[in-house]
């Protein structure tokens, strides 16, 4: 999950694209959800610290 700036544009040839299995898809989606939940928790802590 190193690509956090989604405004970057990439062009790939069709033979460079690999289809993920359902398990790989669920794993990647779960990892992204956990990452954003962690980021949200950090931001909430920062807000609490700034409002204290």
C-alpha cells in the first residue's frame, strides 16, 4: 500500500495487468480499510490533543 496519492495516473499495457483472486482482493481491501481506520484514529488523537 505504498500508493496513497490517488491523483497519480499510470498507464499499463493489457499484458501487464494481473487479475487478483477473490482472496487476494479481499486481503487488499481489508488492508486498505485497516490502514484508513488507523489513520482516522491518529487524526482523532491529534484533534483531541489540540482541543485539550
